[in-house]
């Protein structure tokens, strides 16, 4: 009797173990992960900022100060919009300050660029400042003092730099600073709008850390105000394109729906239409037609997942590219195990899970990106190495 029970228990635990491994493997394959620990510094509010708003022809700079024992307060200063203002964003994990200047001048980027310079692309940072910063250092885009080292190269951020983390402020101001640094050296930083940037502009904070609800309250604003029309960050984000062409490569967060080839629109016109809808919630009723197609959460360039979810032919993919005389398209949005070359090198998928600033996860995350040198494409790893694709 005891031997039979022992044998049955053994079989039970072996079966349970096999099923457990199968379930874990299935979950990991589909993007599931376990969060093992979170550093409480993620919710440290002291020195959070700057949050900058335009009021009565003035630029009002706000920082959160204080802590739980003594309470929080808003440290505010007022400046002329005619002047550049020196500010800093604080990163609690490393006790690092990101120093830069802000200006009321915001320009809409060009949509097409043609030169012979390198392109480094990374996507879906999701407010992971440390991973983003360290990746750029590893690949020589910046030095350890955050100074631009990429010369006339193009750094392309293919959307979703915000949400799902606690370093949104640091990431956005870091990109803002990099733009300034790059221009001084003849280079470019291209911040392509993703669906999560659009969500924040529309007031959809479902994926945002609750930390920013408290931040907004302390500085006397709503969470929507942080990216509103009177916010410097809000105006800056709303100026960005949803699709750009750089050296014959299209960069877009979601993708190019094949039907887009039937529209009589230039890249500039597509960007104008999508940009005009950045602040209109996605559930707003619209007339059926081109505008609805371009801003739809199914077919719009910031949302489309057809390269991975639809049964597309090579011809379907290529006619979308031919419309804009492009040799390839680089996309984020849809999670990959690693940077991938698809559809005979016409599509490069670069959305991977980057490490979270404050959270330890299983499986372990590792940043990747894409380097383009002429007609050569390389998968970039977080240790600074590269592999030909």
C-alpha cells in the first residue's frame, strides 16, 4: 500500500512539474513575466520635475519637493518665454541630474531625410531611463556624462517612450536634451509618436504609474494637464511625427497598412492628419473615411499590427513601401524575442522588453536596437556588440 502511494505521488509530482514547465514556457513565449522585487525609490517624489506650463506669456517651472514625514510642496519659479531657462531632471536610482535648457520655441520636425549617415533605432523604452541611457552609452551615441557622441548620425525612437514605469519625466526630458545636443553636432534625434504617447495626449492613463497622478496634484494640475496644450512637454510631444523617412527607410511605431498605398497622401499630409487628432480621444465619433483609417486603433500607423497578426503576402508589404519609395520599414509596438528581419528584409521589428528601472523581473530583460549603415542592417545588443541581419 505505502509503495503504491509513493509511486502515485511520484507520478503526480512529475506530471505537475512537466505541466508547470509547459505553462511557464507558454507564458514566457507570449510575453508573460514575473515581477520579483521593486525598489521603493520608484515612488520617490522629491525633486520630481520639471513640469513646465505656459501662463500669461510666462513659463512656469514646477518641481515637487519634500517627503512623507514633512509633507510635499510645489517649488515654483516664473520666467519670461523670451528666455531659455536652465533646468534639471533628477533620477533617484542613480542620484543623477540631467541638466539642460528649455525654450518656448517648438518646431515640427521634417518628415524626410536623405544623407549617408548612420541610423540607430530603438523602440518601446516604456519609461526605462536607465536601460535607455546605458544602451546609448554602450553603442557610443553618448558618453557617461550624457554628451552627444554620434556626430551627424540619426537616433530614432520608434514610439512608446512613456507608460508602464516610473521614469517618464526623466525619459522625456532626456530625449529633449538629446535633441538639443544632436543639433549642435549636425545630428538628429527623431522621436516618432507611438500609441502610448497618443493615449497620454488624449488623457488615457490606464497604463501610466499612479505616481504621476500624485505628482500632478502636488503641482496643482490634473494628470491630463501634464501633457496639455499649456504644458511644454505636451506641446513638444504634439509636434512630433507619426512616420518619417530616413535614407530610404520608413520609421513608424505600428506599421503601414497595405491599403494606405491606395490613398493619395504624402508622408507630410499623413502626419498632419494624425497630428490633428493627437488630442481627440480614440472613441470620438468620426466620419468614415481616410481620417478615421489613419487614426484608427486597428489601421492607423501608430497602432497597426498587421505584419504580425494578419496573413499578409510579400506583395502586400511591398506595395505599402512602394507608395513612399521606401526600401524597408522599421516598427515597434508588437513585442519580439529579439530584433527581427522579416518579409525578405522589408520589415524590421525592434520592440523588445527593456529592463525596468526599479523592478527585477523573470525572465531577465535585455535591451536591443537596430543599426543601419547604408544597405547594411545590424542587431545591436546591450553589451555594445552587433550582429549582422
